[in-house]
């Protein structure tokens, strides 16, 4: 019996696990047998590997071949293991020196012609290999830039199985076909992701009037606070929401890797952008299902949802009352915990989901441009808005009712409106103040501070809390609402350059939480 071993990576959500791929050639009925909980796509690897080996000019061992994927109890899916299986098999057949495979992690799908095809999820797979102490990784040539983002790892970019085998044998690589590699596969979820091209040229100065809404948007950007705009069509709700990313600073290095890993797993990573450095903006259609919103899937194939694709960015739900109530209420847990846990019989996957939620809604189903033209009865208006449940609204920090801009604002406000660049500078200054205050904590923004710590370490002076205390006494403010008000008050103070919130800061935060116009 001859035995050889390589390694690959199995992804569960965005978490990777290094898998030993062992190949043994023994006497018995000729054939290739896979063991170790492979799914259908992985079970079909035997046919892809056989054809790829033949078309790479190598001989197939006409004996009984067993390929074991360890740990056997870990579910394994997809075509990620093709290259590892082929190399382990050829090493067991002594076509490739087994020593050249020692400590090597191989990731990639094989085409029938022997090409190494691009796959989704390369970045989290290479990160998992690096965390496991592996320092040499083979990836598809089309994924090389993405894999190169991981430090202290030697990345070998393979275009074909023939070329990879030549490298493992210390031979001169063959002249490979110059046909360009196809881009990494993208899932259907990527169609609704707002690409950077769409946001190019957007500026807050494009919005006429709406001074209070601009201020709420600035507070949201500075502290990561959730936002709810209501108002008739044409008052600027969508324009304001789409310009929130223009106020946000670039992602820090750790956050950029985290966001890129999620989009790599989802297959929405642009082929010409191996690293996402700007905060994502995701706007699903109101027909989105609960699984599309929070993630899910059947069996072992678990995919991140909209809340994870918007991680470290903005999730915008336009026409929020048109979403199914179950879909909206599924947002409650991610809003509180910053992650989504999806449990299936085969296991549990955890996806990060720390995002800024922006809701927009018309005041009634008829969506009349002017209130006097509305044909909806008061009961219908109330029923329409109650599709957004009270517990969800209780988790929204900023609520604002917009009115249409006046004729003077529409005609002349463009000359006086602040550009995104100016507001973004204030946002960055406020965030720096926040980071300095939270320097010895694991939190990066005011919206992330837990309630107990907020009340224990960051409580404003008693004289500043009078308005909030009165609201608590009247019962118009809940305990969760108080936490939200305090977080917003700190953000307002950071924007104003105050060392701690004063009475005006707390009062302004309370007005924004209750939705009262100033």
C-alpha cells in the first residue's frame, strides 16, 4: 500500500478548518472512493479529478484508491478539494515526490482540461490555513491577489494542474495556454449589491433642504446609529440614505479583511477588487425572504444574508413596511448582538453582522405627494406603519419625519449645502474623539457600548439627564431606549467637541429617539 497526504480547507460560514486529504492505493476493485462526509459537489470530484489527470498527461492508477478527508465528522462541501485530491493521489502513486507536499495547503477546483478554476471563499480559507500554522498555500491563479492579502504566507498561484505538478517536481514549468482565467464565480446575491461605480459622484450636497435629516445622517455616520426616515415620496429619503457611505471613513485593515472574507464566501467580491476598503452599502428588494435577509440555506450550504453583506457598512431597507413582518423582526437579534448564528442539523455557522440600519417608509399605502391628497383612512395609515413592529423601532436610535423641500430650497439651496467631504471631516474628528475615549475597551464606536457599561462608566452628569429622567418617569422611554439615547448623546457631544454630554446633547438625542421635530 502506498500513502500520501496533502491539506485543504473546509469553510463553515466564514470560519475555515484545515482538512487532511489522505490518499491510499491498495489492491482491490479499481476505483476512487471518497470518505469523510462529502456533499454531492465534492463526491463528483472523482470524475473531475480523473479527467484533469488524464488531460494533464498523467496516468491514472488502475487500482483501488481511497481518499479520506480528516476530520471525518466535519461536513465538507463544494469543489475546493479538487486540487488537493489530485495531488495526494499522484503523490501516493509516486508520480509526485511526497516530500514536496509536506505542509502544503491546496485550494481550487479542477476543470476537465486540467485548468485550476477560481473559487469563492479563498481569503477566509487562506486565513484559516495561516492560523493553523501553514505557510505555503496553492490557490487558483485568478484568486492569487485575494490570497496575497494574508501576511506571512507563501502563495503559489496555479493556472493548470500540469504546471503545478512541474513545480512540485522541481521541473521547468510548461508553456501554458495563454487564455485568461475566468473571474471568480459570483452568486445571484451580488446583483443587488451597490457597486462602487453606482456611488461614484454621489454627494450630500445633491440633497436640497432637509437640514434636520442631514444632521441626523451626520450623527448616524459618526456613531454608527440606526436611522428611520418617514415622509412622502420625493422628499429625499432614498437620496439621503444612499449618501451615508460618502460620510464614512475608509475601513481599517482588520475590518477590511473581515468584510472581504464575507463577500468572498458569498461570491460577491468584485474580480478586480481583492480587498474591500470602503464601507459596503446593501439595499435588498422588499420581496427579500427571511433567509435572504439574515442568511441560511439548505443542508451544508449556508450563505451569508444581507445583514452580513452589509457588515461594517449600511443596510438600507427602502419601503420598509412592504417587507414581510417576519423578515423585519429577524433583524432584532443581529442589531443587538452584531452577528447571526444559523443552526442546521449538520452544524452551526456564525456570520458577522455589525451594520448601520437605515429604514425609509411612506406615511401611507397611497403614497400621496401631499397630505391633503391622501385618500387613506386614519386606521389604514396606522395599520400600514405598524407593519414595522414596536420592538424593532425601539432599537432604532434616530427617527425623523421628513417634509417636502420648499420651492426656495429646491431652487437655491445647492449653493449653500455642505458637501460630503466637509461633513466627513467632522465625522472623522468625532470618531477620533470616540476612539480616544474607548482606547482601553474592545469597542470602536458609541453604538457598540453595552448598556451596563454605558450606565456604569459613561453616564452624563445628573443635571444633563433631566429630560431623560422625566421621560422615564412618564413611561415614554424604555430602559433600552435610555441606552440608545445615551449613545446618541455621546455622539452629539463628540461632534460638538464636548468632554461629556450636556443637557442640550441629551435633549437632542431624546428628541431624535422619539421622532419629535425640533
